[in-house]
């Protein structure tokens, strides 16, 4: 079986991971081999991924804090006579 083309990831001591691809050219027995260091094209992708993960984490934290504050605020408005929700202002309810 003859291999006409291939693509692989190779670890280089100098460049780090590099993508290597090879393809057969249409004349004689020539091949075109391309070697591209991963950092050349993936550096921006990695930076954007980190930035997006930070933004998603910040939004999730903001949503959690907002929901906690909203839940506390709405429960104080709805049930002011329950112990622990509002200070005792001497308000009497039925049954006491």
C-alpha cells in the first residue's frame, strides 16, 4: 500500500509541537512537505480561549451573586413577619 499524503503532529525540542503534512505532487516522485509550528497559528486561538473562559466565569459569578441578592430581597418583602427575615418591631400576628 502506497501512502500518497499524511498529516501528523510531531513534538520538536526547538519549536515545540509542529504540524507536519505531506502530499504527492503530480510530476515524477516529488512530495510537498509542510511543517508549521503550532504556536504560529494557535497562539491567538489559545489567547482567545482563555479570554472567553474568563468572561464566562465572570458572567456566571455575577449571575450567582445577583440571584442570591434577588432571592434575599424578594423573601424579605414577601414574608416580613418570619423570624430571621426582619427585626422584631413589636408587630403582633394572630395566634400570639
